[in-house]
C-alpha cells in the first residue's frame, strides 16, 4: 500500500509540474493566471515568478496589462496556441538567473500574437509558427538558442511584422526565417547591434523564402561588433529551391563581415537607398567583405546606395545577374575607398554576364576619367561592364539621425538621470566607439534612467514611430 501511495504522489507531482489553460474561451491576465495556477506562476508582489511551463490553449487569451517583470526558471517556456496581446507600456521577461536562460516563448500554428513594449532577455528567444504576428517597440537582447534556434526571433510563415525594436548581442541572428518555409516578412525601423555573438557564419538579419509577397527590409540600422568576424549585416537567401522576392531599402549597415547579400537562383529584388560602410571586419577578401554581394540571384536592381570603406563595393558571382543602371534609369550608386590587398574595387563582375552599370559615381569626390573608372572595376572577362556615362558628385554629408527631440537632465549627470520625451519608444546609449552600453523602453513623458557607466561622453538615441533622434550624454 505504501508503494502505491508513493507512485501516486509522483504522478500528481508530474501533473502539477506545468499548467495548461482549460481551452474554454477564458481570458487571462498575469494576475488571474497566477490565481488559477499559483504554484506555476507566483505573484511575488513586485514581480511574477514562472517556475514551470505554461501553455495558453487554442481558444484562450493572455493579455499583458501590467508594467511588471516576469522572471522565468531555467529551461521553462511559454507556449501560446490561443491569443497573446500586450497592452502594458513596459513589460520585461527575463531569466531568474542570467547564467541559466529560460527556454523562450513559442507562438504555435493558429495562434494570434501582438507583442509590444516588451523586453526579452537571457532566454531562448521567440519562435513564431503562426501566420499572425506583430512585434512593435520591443527590446530583444542577450538571448541564446532555445525554442528559437536560428535567430533571437525565428519566423516561419505568414506575413509577420517586426518594427521599431532593438536586437542586441543575441547568440544567433537578431531576426531569422526558415530557408524552406517562411513568410513574407516586413522588418522595418529596427536597430540591431552585435548579434551572432556565437560568431557563426550568419548575418544579423537572415531571411529565407517569401510566400505571397516580397520580403521587406526597410530603414533598419545594423551595426556589427568588429570582434565578431563571421557576423554579416543583411542576408536574403533561397537555398532549397522555390523563389524569393525582396526589397532592401533605406538601411544603414556598418562594421559587419559584409553589408547585404542575396544567395540563390530563385532570389530577385531591389536594393536601394542603403548606406553600406566599413563592412570588412573579417578582412579576408576571398571570403567576403562586400558592401553588396550577389551569388546566383537573378535580376537584382541596385540603385542610389552609398558604398564606402568595404573590402569590395559590389560583387556578383555564380551566374548572378544585376542591373546597376541604364541610360533611362541611372544607377546613382556612390563608391569610395572599397579596397583590399592594395587595390580599390568598386565593382567586380565574377560572371560572364553583361552588366549595365550606367550613371554611377565610381570615385566619390573625384573628377574621373575613363582610365580612373576602369582602375576600380574588375571582371572575370573583359568588356562585360557597361559603365558609361558615369557621374561623380561632391562628397555627401550623411546623417542617420535627426535633431534630438528628447530632453535629458541633469546633463552632465552621475549615471542616474531623467529623460523627457513626447513619444513612447526605446533608447540605446552608445560610447563613442559605437558600442551599445545601455538600452531600454521609455514611456511618453518623464523617465528615470539608471545606468552604471564610466565617466565620459556618450550618444543617446531614441527610436519612436520609425523616427530616430540623438543627443550627447555626459557622465561625470
């Protein structure tokens, strides 16, 4: 009899080790979910503690309506089959111990998810299996492999939208989608820094095939940590058959292994109005370092990009085809100081295909001759680049940010200061080398910011509704 009782107690403990909502249309908040499962989601007064897995069933809902913190035990996850929304203005999900990450958040097929104003750190990322997903004004930082394996946010289908968010120092790519399955993702107005801390051969934005519409990567800032020599900027690839259409526009990409790459014969699209600078962190010209690299992709239209300081300006390989400008639609791409092994190479055609490359400035700030232009063009076969007429304007004055609309006081300060802003959003603080030293979500009005910075000068940038503004911060 004692043996039977002992087994029954073990079974009961196993059943109580996680919580699944009843699937009867119940709507939960963290408070009511804690009341329904007090052993799994504990209300600690100042925050909530999640000790085991929680599953929101298909017809049930979870609304995050509190400005609070949810701390999660190691290797535990939130699974959502139903509906998930954030109405809070500042919600943090983190690990109980940063050295022992929680498993992450997984939105299952058929679920509905709107994740807003949320910071996710020291977890296993966010895995998105549903068709309906929005991420807006979130901070995703220092996540490792967990439910999401190929990126801090991993996308698989539908038309997900990720905007106005930060992706900082995650182990894999900041944002990734599957190579054989994927949605027509929109990635817009985000800030990425130093992702792929595992230093794998992967870009910070790593997108696979589209389904019903073009992949859109628009107005993002993608800054590399130069010590991560395998981390690229933006990649759109089609490696397993099928097709991908893409639009990569208005991005600033700096200090990565390469700037933008498209791989695979099924890929086609447009790359325009991007700033691609100093993407040369690996410094091995045979392995990368292009501002733009096209490998087998077809009919890529490239317009109005500023390409400076990379190992190569633009390269095309493996029978890829490009349009760099025609007589009626000039390229207007600007090249400067894209150099390796002592040679400056604005464009290298490593195919036998003819490339129209009319109306570009091949040597910014110089009044070029044909001979000067030909010095910075290379090809596998001669006479495959049609580059005349060409155009070289005066050097451009480039600014990524507008005049600051935030007020900081006191400034100088002793680490703790106030930030007053007209709009909710998120902030990132960088030192003068560009390294991110602090990031957080801010609300409209007065925000107290607590940091632990060394004395010096920093740049604080706010991102809100797709707009950025920067100002100087002095720590005494």
